[in-house]
C-alpha cells in the first residue's frame, strides 16, 4: 500500500499500524500501488485533527479523529501519534471491512494500556471496558489484557531496587526449525564453535558478575535460553552453571530457568546437572504433538520423544515445566492443534505457552512458501485454547504480539496458580533491567520513569561474538554508565522486547 503523509512524519508508527491491520500489505512510497492511504494532520485552533483517506482493493474508507493535546511535549507527541493511528484504523475498518482482535492496538504489549488504566485507578473490569470502547478490542482479548495487567502490577509491587534479571544465551540447536529467523546455528554444522563460544561466554559471565557486585545489583530471575541450551553436554552445562554461581549473587533470586526446548536434547544426566545447580524451571517445547507437523517444520524429533522428555523431567523432580505450542504451523489444522493441547494438559505441565505463528523474514516458511493454516483456522485453534486452559485451572499471566502474526492474534503464557515465570513478565512489561550474556542477546537497562530505557546488543553470531570481545566490554561499560549516572539525562525509549524464539 502506498503511504502518503501530510503535515507530519509519523512513518514508523503508521507503517506498524499498516502491518498489524493489513498483514499482507507492505508500505511503499515511490512505486505505484492500486491501494493507497493518505494520512494528514492539521490543527483547528488548539485541536489536532487527523484524517486518513484510503483506497484498498477497490473499496474506500475515511477516518477522522480530533482532540486537544495536553501535558508535556512528550505526552503531546504520543497523543498526536495515537490520533493518526486511530484515523488510519477507522479508514481501514471501512475500506477493508476488518474487525481485528486487538482493535486499533498495534503494539507488542497491548496490556500496557490496561496497566496504565489501572494505574489511573480503574478496576480490571473498567480497564477491560476501556480497551473495548476506546480501542475497539474484542471482549475476549480485552479480558486477557486486563488479567495479565493485573499479574504485572502484582509482580511490579514485589520488585525491590537493585533487582535485575540475568539472561544467558546458547545459540545452538540440533536443527533449524522452519519458522525460525533466529541466529541459532545447527550444532551439526557448528560443533567446532561450541567450545570457543563457551570459553568467551564464561569470561563475559565473570566480568558481568563482578560488575553487578560493584553496582550493588542482585539477580531476581535467571533465564538460560537460545537456541537450545540443552544442546550442550552435561559436562559443558555443569561448567557453565558453576561459572554463573561463582560470579553472581543469587541469594535473592526467585527462579532459575533453563530451556530444554528440543526434547531430543534432553537426557537424565543433563537434567541431574540442572537439578544439582538448583534450576527450578525447564521448558520442553513440542510446538505441536502431531508428527506430520513436526516433520514439516524440521524439528527432527517425534511426539513420543516429547513424552519421554516429560517423563524424564517429572522423574528428575522439576517443580515447574513449561510447554510451548504454536497455533498455525504448516500442515496443522484445528483438530491437530486440539490434540496437541490436550496431550500437553495430560502431561501436567504447569506452564503452557500458546504462540501464534509469526511469519518472519528469513524463515524457511517464508523462503520456501510452505502451506500454512488460514487466519480463520488459527482463530479456531485459539478459541479452543482459551476456555480449555481455563477449565483445567490455568490463567493467563503474560502476553505479547509480534509482527506478521497469523490473524493478528497474540502469544499468551498460561500457568497454574503461583506458577508464573517472573522473567517473562519482567521482560514483557519492562519492569527491571535484563542483563544478557552471550551472542544474540540484548541488554535492556530500565531506570525510573517513562522513557528511561536503554538497550545495547550483543554481537549476533557465535563467530563474531568470540572474535570481538571488545563489544562485550563496550556493552558492559554502557551498563555501568547507566547505573552510575546520577542526573536526569533523558534516554531513548525502548524499541521492543528481547524476541522470544521458541
Ligand atoms: S525456533 Fe528455537 S529451537 Fe528452533 S531453530 Fe530456532 S532457536 Fe532453535
């Protein structure tokens, strides 16, 4: 769709709105395109007026929104942007006849609006109504957002100054999944990189731990992800976890999570190492329990290997086990998804995360054009998941959205009472800093007040990570500077969460 701006340059916000509302469209500027939208901003006295005129596949639409802008310049900028997005939404509603599940909300964390409403004094029910009436969110999604916002506010209350989350990334997997755009390397091709990677990682961990002690920071939640951390051998994992406990103050740490995402990497000896080091949570992520779907996405393991990994995890005595599922995978259908969820429920995982397929550039699904279920079929899968999980005693505790999601739906973490994974809430709601060690991670520094968030990125690939240790020093210096500054210097706003990959 050709985008034309008049009286403003809110390019990024409107591109994101376009992609969220009409995911099959891409913004273009110079080229001719039969579909177009002209988004204008003008002023009438002290009122800002946003108008969008749209032509979409032969249909037309017009959206107009106006309001008096109030507050600080920063707040006015946000109100202006929102006005433009709302006018675009209204025009798209008419021209494309859409009723998106999240209404006019296009951001990664739609429950932020509910958190803000409750912080202003609204009850969860009132916040739900605000989402439905002001943002056109469907009742099911508005309820989800109000529920996860309630959990976020409770977890926020429990955070004490100096608390951070620590993330360690292991960017190796047995094979590459069809939906993955992450930098993870298949261990078959990159076996020789693992040891040099771990050597540099342990050095980074030692200096990061020293830095945190000097800054008076303590770890509240630890998360090892990737990639697939359990591609490491039991000995490698033992040494890595020893390096971590030698380096960091874990006295106040409430949870220790290690992803064991690919069941074909789980062994009793690895699980024993994790238990011995006090790991309290693991993730065994089938994504689906349908063998034909597993084959289509290149996981190279079967559903029966998931059952075996879950048996081993139960025998090892882990208190919390998460299972990830994805709605909308190639070759899947609502019946297959239903069977997958029912099996996960029978297996007794206390956390079940239901993702919606996100079509990422660079993934095999996109590159090879694999056949995927329609948005309606994905909607049917999610329509089954929500009431079923509730009936089995699970509640939603965090949610987020990604670009290019099937049907513009969402990812939701569900858990049994008191089973919340704090790290997921911290990262999605930006409640505290996340210090990341390892390739591909991003360190997010969260200070007090709005806009006081900074990010630095680790080098992406294992080879560049191991060959350029100067980047680690640079990132740690930025982390130190963030905590050492005493003035109120403004910082750039966050650009999004660490991507969830599994
Ligand atoms: S989706 Fe996860 S398990 Fe699959 S290749 Fe990517 S990082 Fe590895």
